[in-house]
C-alpha cells in the first residue's frame, strides 16, 4: 500500500467520521450544557432583598437539530423546562395566597382568644359588686 492510497481513502473516512460524531455528539453536548445551566441556578422570590437568579424568562427551550432519539430527549427536556417555568410563575402567587390565609386565621384566633378572655373576666365583675357591703 502506498501513502497516497491511505490518504485518499483515509480523508473521506475521517470526514465521514467527523460528520457522524458531530451529528450525534453536539446535540447531547447542547442538552448537557442546558441542564447544567439550569441546575446551577437558584430561585429567589422577587420580594426578597436578593436579586432573582432564576426567572421564568431565563428558562428557554433548547433547540436541537436532530430527528432521532436525541430529538425525543430534547423534546422531553423542553417539556420539563415548560413545567418548571409554570411552577416558578405561579409560586409567588401561591405563597401570597397562603400567607394571606395564615394571617386571616391568626386574626381570627386572636379575636377568639380575646372574646374568651373577656368572657372569663366579665362574669366575676357583678359578683364583686354585690359582694361589697352597702354603706
């Protein structure tokens, strides 16, 4: 075999191998990078003094050019991103609603305790008035 034979058959094989590696590896690398980016973030509510690190706007779908199992994986990943985005968007509303309910229940408890305390003290007042001898 001559060197020219190896180079003429080796170059197309190397280019073909590079094409197939890029076709299968790049989408997986893109998905891995997106997963790490989302995994490294933390959600901080907007009312907090700290600035939000993850907002729903930061959770963008991954665009992978593939038509095989990698495309199915990308679609599943994008569905998870959509669910996470929805959860973050409604989280603050749910927290505010539950906080308002807790405050309402605390006020109701305080009012009930005040009425009970008043009810326990009030009946003894007439007895004290009648127990004092008249002058």
